[in-house]
């Protein structure tokens, strides 16, 4: 842990900031292109904060923001959801009441010296650091250095703003002035002991703790020494301990590495993946501590399901791979049902539902859908049957996608053979998923409530139908104009927060219209704002 270097420490200059921003730009693009299974690459909105808002924030704070943070805001927007994996402090809620006061620290601080003398006087011969609350500070060579008096009227948080809460529930504070300007400090006061110290990811013994405060740094860690596992992408050659941009780069590098590992898995055969899964199930057999969890293959397989649903045309090899991996890696019967539905293996789906689940937990929708696809008599509905087990949004998306391939009479027959509760839940979702692909119908959908996960899953099916219709119609002489449908598809993708996911399909529909998915999302939100504006506005 860096204790302090304020005499030599200087905020980054323009050249060093520029190199870091360039690297952030490269890593963000790489992360999105790798299409990680958890979809987090598209959760972060890298939309620049207008300079007028930055100036207004500075006016409220009573100072100019650190240049590294200021330039990040102007190019990439609020860093909250990117750096803060737990709870970000919205930019609109900044700054702190005493942000313009000088930051008073140049080393970790735990409180006044009086805390030690008062405790030891009360306990007699006790040692504050050996027998009392001071054992929390055992990471210091001389923990007494963390206890000292601050100048009268000073607060340890002076000259900072709160970026948010870390995964360890500490506060991450950005220093706004002085030699430590632009660095991030961890504040654990009010949580586990009391300490504020630099978030240093360059100290080898402390780096993983720092990183794990911002992201799940241990995800797939037991796989890191396997020959196929990728190396960590390069950062910058001149690291600055605790610097806001350096921490952002470190988090991005680990997220890109995990996404690259997923893409490396695409080329592995099943025995190699089973070896990796065994390492994740029993990490202590490979030298890792007992009791720690290092993730699994669920997000990876989820990403494969998502990408199969997003493919321009069915890919039997890809769906067969999803079934194989779901059965071998996930130990989750419901995920296998999703995979079999995706692959259209209806006989296998019927068998799996009946063998893998107790009768009360079987999905009436899956069984009735499979029977309908096989042109077999569906089971008679039971009026008092309990609702089918709850679908994940991805599972519902997969089922609704399959249902759109039925004819209207088949869909009606399927609904009549479902338990009443299931039919009631499914009917409005199916109406959304099979919506007519007309500008008026899509505008009605865009102005409706799309806030619930089931409705969003149904709207996603309609979005993909629209994009595929536009793409297939591009080469037809008598096709209707694609522009109106493309406009609405772009807006629907933005409304569902799915622009990054569907951007490859958007570019097939309109190859030269958007340079990147962020531009498409901005255009979609602009259309939404105009459509939803009050009449006469």
C-alpha cells in the first residue's frame, strides 16, 4: 500500500492524460466487439457530458475539476457504471459540501492520536494495536503513523467528491485539489474500522484487493494458467498509483481479458471446457483457497444463446453447441430447456421436461409448444394447475421467438391448451411479439410501457423481426421503403437498452448509417424523445 509521496507526486500532465484516454477508447471498443456474455460492455453509456454541465458542476464545487476526470467526462461521460460496480454516485448529485477545501492528507489516515491514548488509558496495560481495535491496521509497518491530528476545522474528506460505493462497501473518493488531485482514495469510515487511503493498484501485495473493490477480479482466476487463457491487455508504461484514469484502465483491462477468454472458449473442444469447469467447481484442488468462488460458465453460455437469437439467419451448428455446453457445463435443467427450445429439438424438450423436473415444476408452455411443433396432441389443460415455473428474460425471449414461427391458428390452439394462469400471462406478450411490422404499430409499441422484463423480452422479438425484414427486403425491387422501419427499429433498440447487442443487425439494415453503436443509440433516443414529446411541444 502506498503510504504517501506527496513531495514528488504531481497530477498527470496533458500528454499522459491523452495517452490514457486513447487506451480507454481502444479498450472500450475491444470490449464491445468481443460481445461478453454478461452484456456489461453495453451497460455503460459513454456519452460525453456537455461542457456546460461540467462547468455547472465546477461552479457548484467552487473549483476546476482535475484534468484527468474532466477530460474523461467530456469524452466518455459519467464513469459511475464503468468504474463503480456496486453503487455509483450520479454526477447530478455531485459535489460534496466541502469540495473546494484543501485535501488534507498525504498518507493513510485512521483518526486522531487521542483515540490510542484514550483506549489504552481506559484498558490499563492493553496495547491498542495488539489487543484493541488497532489490529485492523496491521497492514502497516508502523500503524501509529495512520493516527495523527488534522488541522483544526479540517475534515478528512475535504477536497473530494464521492464516485460511489465499492464492492467492499467502502466509498471511493476522488481528490479534487493539491498534489493528489485526480487520485481515488478508499474511505471505510462507518463500515469496517475507520481508514482512508489511496486506492493503489501498483503495489503487488495490494493490487488484487484494490481491483476487486471495483470489479469481480477473481472471475475465472483458476483458469489463468491454462495455455489458452489470454494475457492481460497492456496498460500504460508509466503507471500512476491511485490515479482515476489508471484505475479505470485496470478495470477495463480485466474485463476485456475475461471477454477474450470467452472468445477463446469458442474454439475449445468439450474435454478442454470440462477441464476448465472442474477447476471452477473445485478450485481448492488447484491451489486456491477453500470457500472462494470464481464464477462459472453461465454468463458465457448465456452469451451464446443471445448471439444465436440475434443471428441474421438460423445457425444449426451454433445452437447444437449451445445444447452441448448447457448439458455439460451448467448443471441447470432450466438452462437445458432453453437450449433445446433454441435448437428446435422438440422431442428432446418433451423428454427433458418430463425427466428432469418433478411434475409440479414442469413448464406447461414448453410441453405444449413442443407438442404443437411435433403436430402431436397437446396435454389437456388443468383448470387448477399452478403457473409454470418462472422464465428468465432470456428463456422467455427464446420461447416467444419460437412461438412466432407458429401459424395464428396454431398459436390460438396452444393458448387454449395452457393452464389459465399461463395463458393469461402469455397472451399479451405474444400479441407484442407478433405485432404487425408497420410504422404505426411500432410507434404505438414505442410509446407503451416497456419497463417489465417480460414485456421487454416480447418487444425484443418484434425488434429482431423488424430488422430481419428490412435486411431481407433490401435486395427486393418491390420491397417497401426500409427507412421508416429502420428508424423505429433503431428507436426500439434504444428503448430496450439493446443497441449494442443488435448493432450488427442494424448495420446490415443500414450499412453506412452509423459509425458505431453509440451513434445508433443516440439517434434512437432522439427519435424516442420526439415521439414521446407532448402534443404541441
